[in-house]
C-alpha cells in the first residue's frame, strides 16, 4: 500500500538520506496487525494522544507559571483568570492527567485479561510498567505545583514515607525536600522534574512500540499469527477504528472539561498552602487511591511502604507467576472468574483509599489488600497448574470466519475446535 512511494523528488531526496517515509510505511501503514483486534485495543493509541496533549498543554502552562513558594498559587490563579484561554489549558492538563491514567489502566487490565504479558512479550510488558511508574512520579510532582493545601500536605505525607527506610530514610527525605521541610527548594525540584519526565516517558513509549512491533501484537484469542491470512494492514483498518475510539474518548473528555472540570479534584487545593493548618482528611488523586489504601491498611509503616511499592513491582514478575500456557482468559474459565474478582478488588481499594482509615473501612481495606496479593501469589501459579483451558482455534482467520467476520470469535471458534460448530 506504501503511501509514500512515488515520483515526488522531495520525498525521494529525503528518503535517500533519512528513510523516514519507509519507516512510516512499515510501522504505521503496512504493519501487519491481527485481524481480530477489538475496541479494547484502542486505549494504547488513546494514551499516546493524551500524552501529546499533556506535553503541549504543559509547555504552554510553564510559560506563565512561577515556581516559587510565594508566587506559585497566585500564578495559577493568573493563568486561570488573566491568560487568554489559560483556564482551558489548565483544565485540559489537570483532567487530561486523569483520563491518561484511565486509558493506561484499561490498557493494563486488557493486557491482564488477554495475557499480553506472556512470552515472548515480557520486555514489552516491562516497558509498560516503567511507563506507569514514570506517569505516577510525573503526576505526583505536578500535583504539588499549584501549591494549594492538598498539594502541600500531600507532598509532605508522601515524601515522609521514605523516612521508613532504615538508616538512610531521613537523609532521603531531606534530599527530596532540599531542606528540613516542604518549601521552595522542594517546589523547584518538583517543577524541574515534572517538566523533564514527560519527555522521558516519550522515550520509553518509543521502546514500548519498538518491542511491540518486533514481537507483533497479541490478540483477543491469545494465539500466534500463522500467516498473512491472519493479518490486515494497520491502515486503513485500525487507523479508522482508533479514530472512532479516540472520538468517543474525546467526547467524554469534552463533557468533563466543560461541564465538570473540578469533579476529579479536591476543594482544599483552592486554598493556598499553609504549613500551620492541616486539612481534616488528606487524600491523593484518585489514581493513587488503591495504593494509598494498601499503605494505610498495614499498621507498620515500613511494611506498609513495602506493600505499596510491592503492589506495582509484582507486575514485573507477572509473566513468570502465570504458569498457564494459554494466554487469553477467553479460554480459561477459572482464571476469568478470578480476574474479575481482582478487578472488583482494585475498585474496592480505590474506594477505601478515599475513606477515613477506621472502623469498617480499615477492615475492608485489609481484606482487599490481602486479596490483591493473593491473586499474584499463590492463586495465579496454582490456576496455571490445575486449570483445564478450553480448546484453542487453529488460527485467527479460522476464528474470524467462524464468527462471521467478528472481532474475538471465542465461542464459535472453541465450538468449531471441539467439533460442535
């Protein structure tokens, strides 16, 4: 299909010296994608677009922001009230961060369901988790920049967690603060890193895509591509599909942006930071709430910190914890049931993280934390050993044709493999 192959002398001149057009043809146009990808696979491209939105709006906001403890809060108000469309840039940046996490979390849960972390895509999965960690660091530092009450006290609480590390904890906290309290040096450090890290994320995203195109995309059936009959060119089939998904997501973004721009924020952050007044209830942004719930469910500070970070780092060893040879939950009835229990558990942790850690909320938080870690060890390895998966189709093309051209074809393909269809 090669859109850029032609007689245009300018294209030929550039291509001879820098093969950018052939690269675009190979990886964005003629790239052979599995022909049964469904709309859950749209969220990777949606996350990529949102990353661009965050960088563009962030650069514009940086032009008007003052990274100083005495002027930061006022500069944000200046952006909102005096800069032309500053309110739009600020709301796009703040709500774009939330929707970026929505897209990435759905992308990760889709990978968990379809087994996208399994061999030979372990490095691809690792890059995805590294992107998540970089997003968390970037968003945490960005949340401090408005220098409101929740920004200040959130930074104080989270950075203080490192004091739980034996021997060197206090020194790490002092280094993060740039002094002996969250103050102007802290704000400057966080501003600098918040501006830098999105470009680091872009670099890791490039590696993520490189690993994806090297080992090819997984698919809802979790089976390998057998030949050209199992694939279609990425353009126009998936560019159109991604555009439709992006349009629907843009509609959701617009509704939040213009009708409920503060729905995902905290009221206390519209009060200037005051080191002498502690908010009644300090909570992080919603996308940190499950980890915050895990942290608070454990009474011992150091163990709580280890559990909180362990809840993310356990994802790095997930490809070896899942001992099943079948990738997709479509053909794994026991894993499918346990997977949805895990999803519900994560939602419960998110709810508990926003509540006061006492009474029934504390008990439910501890139970949900235990379920979270039990999913990875020992439940996941045990399921792989004892579960009897349903038969797999012989090829993607067979499954799609059995479905009549549909996207996943799990039921019809399985029935055909068993001689029932």
